[in-house]
C-alpha cells in the first residue's frame, strides 16, 4: 500500500474559536513537569545519533520523461504523486551519497 504525503497550508485551516484559544493559553501555561508525555517513546542514543535535520529544499520546475507504467504507478496513489516521485529520487540520491566510490 502506498503511503500518502499530506500538506496543509495554514491559511486552509479553520480559524481558531475562542474556546480553542483558551485551551491553548491554558496549555502554554502548564509547567513542563506537568505535561504527560507517557505516550511518546523516548529516543534511543542510536536514533538520536542517526537523526537528520531537514531545513527544506527549494523546488525547481523541470520536464522529465518517465515510462508510462512508472508514471501510472505513482499517479495511482492520487494527489501528491510528484511529491512521492521526489521522495523516491531523494532516497536514491542519499543512498548514493553513502555508497563509497569503487
């Protein structure tokens, strides 16, 4: 099954209600030691050591010729097919960077 990449723009969200604002204000006032984080697993040293900070990447419009079946496969997942293609290309690029030159 193909995962979905979902992007939401701030301006597409419904406006906060007064009740939302009050709840957020109360949460912001909570001391850190009173916040229940029991449902968030702790990071292991290995996970932390392998973490990658992504600052975002600028996009550039290009024209690429793809095999029909490749394009059909990505489009089958619905909206966001270009984002999925980009994610596959990025994973390949990063894997190649980690491979020592022979």
